[in-house]
């Protein structure tokens, strides 16, 4: 209709006969009928929402509409934006992964996001729990900042536990949705929004993913859109490494640091902080146990055999390492080193 009639005003002014010749009578009738009360209420609500100085409604014809989305096969006709709209024009990198992330996965997401943001690349993710939230939080530490692509109306925060994080992103980053205000969290909308996460980005990094994961959908769409796909490997025994290992087998680039990502997408760009890591001070008395933990899950019996420690001593040292953030306790009573 836009191709045939030009601007939207021309479509509504064309009349039922001209419209029905192009799109059929049922749609022509709908287009020429009076605006339903419910639709008018939504229009009025949207106009009120737009009175805020940092709220935006973009169409495909708006010069502020992100060019990167115009290059994908099915860009959204409209976008609702809240926050620093200029981030949408910057080259960015998506970080996605499991909602039920491990402590190591959360730490990896935060570190990679912080380094990429410090290097000037906004980090795009989906505001979900786990890896998404960690990526947003890490990116907010630096000037590159972050873009949250959500699967609800932009006036609804889901999950509600991320409300404070969403407020920070709206202040120092950017929140984006293609869905009308008031759109509740519907399961079908979240896989669809994944094409925008990858579409806004130059590359997609998968931190942790199970063999059946929504993150793999994002990676597949990214590849179809011509974006680079990166994955962080993990233990061969870890369920949340299965998806990343599958991606690597399919051709995704294995990365161990943010520097690996930056060298692929911007080899000449400055990369401050690309190797930054959080520093933990571990008492020397715990060094042997930390070394014995390794990076694969191990139970207390295995640690007793490796270290020769008494059970009571081992339990006390494990607790101390857990409080220092050096290990995580997995389901079934297994332990795994973090960092």
C-alpha cells in the first residue's frame, strides 16, 4: 500500500474502492471504518507517553530509525524507544545466554560486556534474568552502555525483578520495543524480538546456552542476517555449555576474551580494558583447595581424595571460598570454581 499510494495519509484518503482493488474488500473496509474506541484510547495514551522528552516513536521513514534494522528482511514498521536514542546508530554487539545462568556465566557476561562497552560498543540484550541482566549491568559501567530489546510494550517491565535495572538502562542506555504500549508478556513475542537483538548488532556472543535454548534462535537469526556469531566454551560436562559447543561445531567463533571479539569485528579499534578481570584476594591457605577444584564439577568426596583434607576442614574452606565468590555450589552438592 505504501508503494502504491505513497504516504500513509494517502492510503486512508484513497477510498474503499481504490483500496479493495489492491488489498481486497475486507481489509479495505477495516481501513475506511471509524477508529474503534479501544484503538483511539491507545492512540491517546501513546501521544501522552510521547510527551516525555526521552520517549520516541519511530517509523521506517524516520531518519532516527536504526539503519542496521533497515538491512534485515523484516524490520518492524514502528519502534518505541526510551532513553539515549543515539545508541541505535552506533555499531553494537549482542550478548545473550541462559536465564538460569551459573555464577561463572554471570561473571563472564559482566566482564565481556564491560570490556566491550569500554571499547565503545553498546551491548544489546533482552533484559531477561541471568546472562541478559548481567550483560546490561556490565555494559552500564562504561560509556558504550547498553540497549535492551524487550518483548512487551515499553511501558511494561518483564520480568518485574529487573525493574530497577530497566530504569538504569532508560537513564544511561536505551530500551526498545516494537510492541504497542500495554502489550503484556506473551510467550510468542520473545522469540520474535530476538531478530531485533541480532539485527541491531554487528555480532552476537552466546555466553551460556543449553542444547534447547532461545539463545540459539538468536544465533541462528544472526547468521541468517549476516552477523558474526561467537560462543564461549565451557566444561564438556556442563549442560549450559552444550548450546555453545554446538554453535562452535556449526561454525561460530570460539572466544576466550572480549579481545577475541574485538579483533574480529574491529581489528584496528582501541580496546581498553579488553582483558580486565575482577581481582579476588585468596588467602594462601586456600590456594591448594582452589587448584584442586579445577573447572569441572566435583563433589566433596572427590575433593577429600584430591586434597587429603579432613571433612570438617574441607567444609570450612569451601564455605570461605564460596563467600569470596571463588566457587559456586551446584545442584546435587557438587562444587565448581568461578573465575
